[in-house]
């Protein structure tokens, strides 16, 4: 075990011990309840009398499901306990039901869905919080209900009384799990989407689809948490948002598979995604036109999800077995974990246990997302490292290591760029060669020769690079492309360069000098830029011969 791993283990152990100690002390030490919100509520869920179709059922405990046909009216009665405080509130939940509430025969609350208008709003499960009349204790509370949805017709949810803030915080507390899931997924999704924007050079869009997957799950989990109504009062959002998120979750999942694991089946994954898009639009159309409500059409969506899950698992098995795809193998493991929770969720949904909707799927998707996020970011990290290495190698391919100038390949690419420009600029090309580099290498060693090359490159870049770009073509050869120096200014630069080179090695029995040939390129005069470079190179060699005749190069 290395030191870093040992330190991490120590940190985890210390953190676990501290958490255990705090938990133990909080339970063992005596303390009063100092919560600001008491969450006190009056339980009104025992002793109800329920009537429907001339049938009377006594001593009913809530919640209770009468399992009636749709649009059947039913009534629940209860004598309110004596001694209720004034200004006390009643909290009931309607599950896609119309509700009318009476106290002592007087109507005090009504929520009837308005079906007038061009479009049909979805049925929604809603909280109703309203004030009871003063002195309601001992009087009869009567609730009349009706639902057009057979799954909820005859459903009687729990009823509580109390202070408004206590009843609201009780709703939040009972749905804290789904709220926490929503926050976690939203944080994951937002972070992933931000990272996808920062890493612009990624090879694919898997981070975008993964982030979208998490955001859609966050919205779905929040809309299923029964607390969205505390923030949003729109019936369409409360009753329809979760149904619309389910196809979007499937679409983002399929597109993620297309980019990451099942790249060989991309067209199939896209076709499946389009199918879910059509399904979402169809569900919305059927709901708005009143043909089929969301809760009924969603059964088709759920069956499609099972079909797509089976198909994706089949393709991943093929990838794993036939092509030894390690990512497909990992995704199978992750999918089996979340798939087991999803199957339980589907069974619960089909059995009509709608109050449990979202719990199993939330846990399964959270585990799945954690696993694929780890795998994805590890893959992304490898891709980024490979890209960095590729960029470094690409730079090295055009870089001269000794002088850090562009090399011959960079020079040729630069010239090709000039050749490709319409109406190419007029420029000066200077071809240069170090005089007597072989003499320096033979008499002073190659290290001294390298120093001479670096010294020459430094002087060349100092005087000419501000006016264009310079390259080492190899050995003792250099080239510069210059745009804004006339003949007089260029000759002045050459004189200064030679003066500086002559002083570069005062302690050795040689002087540094360079042969230079230059010419002006004009695309109107020169048919081929390659021929122009060759002609300029010949001028440099002519200058080199003249310098050698003078015996220039040794003291």
C-alpha cells in the first residue's frame, strides 16, 4: 500500500468514526425538541363512513381504495373531534379527482376540473389546503369525490388537520427522498453539461446526452415528489410534466449508448430515439384532444421502455461477445443493477400502486448514473490525455527541437498556405545557411556545433521574425518569409545580424557567419512558387561561394 492510498484510508476511517460518534451522542444525550417547525398534525384517518351507489361502508381507515368504475360519485363522512382550534386548516390530496368539501352541510371548498376550451388539460393529483370554519369541532366533515380515471376512482387518501406550516413541512418531509434525488441529478446534469461546453475538442457528444439524461431524471423525480405544487400551481405542469419526461429520459439514454457503447448500431439507436420522440408527441396530442389521457397512453410508453431495454441489452451482449467490447460489458453490469429496480417499478405501476411510483426507479437510475458517470469521465479523461498527446506530437511534427523554430514540414505547410490564398501577398523569401558548420563540428565538437546553430537561430528570429516567420530547414539551413521590409531595410537587418553573429563567440578561434540569398515573390511575375524557392536557394549558395573565396569563417 503506497503512502497516498494509506492516507486516504486514514481519512475515511477518521470521518466514519466522527460520524458514528456524533450519531451516538445525538441519540444518547438528553435533549428537548427545539425544532422551530413542530410538524404537529391531527390525524383524521379513522372512523370514516363511505357511501357509493347505495352502498354504505362504516369504520373505514384511510387511505382506502373502493376500486370503483370511472366517474362514480362517492362520499366520505367523519365527525370532527371536539376542541379544534380556530383558523385550523385541513389537508387532503385528490388523485386525479374532483373534490367538494362540506362542514355541517355547508360547502367550504370545491375543485372541479374545467374541461371547457380547445385543449384538454391533464388530470392531476393535487394537494388541497384550506381553512376550516371556526367551531368546527363535533360537526360533520363530508368529502364528495369523482374521478374519470379508473385507476383512481374510489381512492380516498389520508386527511390531516393542523397549522398550515406544519402540514406543508410534513409534505416536504415525507417526500424528502425524491427531492434529494432531484437535487443530486440536477447537480450532476448541470455539471456534466457545463463540462461538455468546456471540453470543446471531445470526439463525441456523450457528455451532452449524459447531462441531458440527468436533468430529465431530475425534473421527472421532482414532478413525482408530490411537492412541485408548493412551487408551481399550473395544472398542466403538475399533471403532465412527469409523463413528458419519461420519453425524453429514454431518448437521452439511447443517444448516449449511440455515442459510447453501441457505435456500430448508431442508426438503430437513432431510430429508437425517434420512436420515443413520436411517442411523446402522440401522448401529448392524445391528451390535449381528450382522446386518451396521459396515464393511459403512458402504459404504451412503459412497454416500449421494456422493449428498448431488452434490445439494448441484446446489442451490448453482441458487442461484448463478438467484439470484446469492454465498455459494453461494463454497461451490461450497470444496466442489470438499474434494470432490476426498473422492472420492480414497472410491476408496481401495472399493479396500480401509483403512490410508490418513482422510488424504485429513482434508486436504480441513481446507481446507474453514478456508475456510468464514473466510467464516462474516466473514458473522457483518457480521450483528453490522448488528444493532448496527439496535439503534442502534431506540434513536434512541425517543430525543430534544437532551435524551437518551425521545421521544414512547417515551412512547406506555410508556403502551401500562401500558395492557396487568392491574390497571394507579395513577400520576401530569405534563404540562409551557416558558414563552416562542418569545420566547427569537426574541430570543436557537435555540442559546440549545436550551440552555433542555436546562436544563429536566435539572431535570425530576433531581427527577422517580427516581420514574418522563420524556419530551420535542417542542418545549417534556415528560411524566413518576410512581408514588410524593402531592399534597404532588409540589407540593414543583414548587416546587424552579421555584426551580432561575429561577436557571438569571442572565446573561440572562429566567427559565426551566414550566407544569405533573398528575392521578392510576386504571383503576377512568378508562375510557380516552388521554382521561386529554388532560385532563391541558388542565390544563397552563390553568396556562400563568394564568402568562402574571401576565406571568411576563421580568425
